[in-house]
C-alpha cells in the first residue's frame, strides 16, 4: 500500500471540470513532482489532498487512512504539512515567534498551556532547532516582515516543519525567487527530506529543478493525468513535450 494514494479524484467548479479522474500514488520517502501548464489543476489537486477542498468523487488516503473530506487542521494532525504559492507567515511577529506559534499549536493536544510554560526552555530549544534546519537560527529575533523573499519562504517551511509532518507538500516553493535563492531552497529541501525522512510532494515550473531532484513525476493537463513515471520516461513522453510546446523539457 502506498504512503499517499489519490484515487479517481473528480472536482468541478460550476460547469468547469478542474480535475477528471486523477489518480497517483506516492511511496514513503519519495520525492514527487506534480507539473503541468498553468490551469492544469495542480493547485486544485493540492487543495483536495490537504483538505481545503472536498472532491466531488474519489478519495485520498494517507498511510492507509482515508483523509479526503476532513478539515485541514485534522489533515495536519495526521502528519501532512503544506506551504502555499503566496508566502503564509505572520509578518508582524519575529522569526522565533512564527515558529513558536506553530509549535504551540502542534503540542496543544498533548500538553496543557501550563505544562508548556513550565518547559519554556525546551520549547525554545525546539524552535531554534527547527530554525537551524532551514538556516534561520541567526535571524531568530528579526521581524518576519524584513526578511528577503527567499528567507520568508524558508520561514514558512520552518513553520510547516514545526508541526512534525511525515509528508511535506510544497506548492511552487521557489515562486518569486532569484535563480540563486531557488537553488539554495531546493538544496535545503533535499537535505531536510533526507535527514528527516520526509516524503516530499511539490509543484514547480522550473524544469531544471523538477528533473534535477524528482524521483517520480506526475504531469497534469486540463485536469487529467497525461503521464506518470520516472524523470527519463517523462522527458521522453511525446504528450508531455506537446503540453509544454517542446520548450521547457530540455534534453
């Protein structure tokens, strides 16, 4: 049984069929890219997989358990972390406070507020450890609003990691970054995935990144899966080349 299974997902908005019988499976520890032209349905699929949208039909299963249709906060507690195309942080808080809030939320079911207060040193160490993973420990007291775009993305990843996910889902993690920032961020994600044993599913427009780190790739077009397989298979697939007009899939 796959770690993450998407089975025959259909999702419509009025008369628009955004997803049509979409299926894919992701193994534990895998790095999987979901790609496709603008409007292919990538973000809609992510929203269905993380509980922001309920499918019209079909189901999503995580670690053997059906999760489609349950609210996002319960999806997070199952062990799925998500970042968005638009950076989702608290700009008026410090870097430290952003991660601290996520950590308090994660521990809420297991520890009372009083217990957390009594173990403030433990919480502080945990926050700094997470910030260290993403290279922001030296900026812990900076306001999130003054960070560069790349560092704000790193902070969002840190917030997600504070919830201790087993599956990390990233919607265009390098959007708006310079080429240098993009390469740094992807190297960071590979490192975290390897060291933390995380399964990673992401969408991305930069084909160098997609083919550089993915173990499997799923390609969407007009809400349907047109290809699914290893990078070499995807690169050689004529339907994929046609979808990208032969311009972005380099030899």
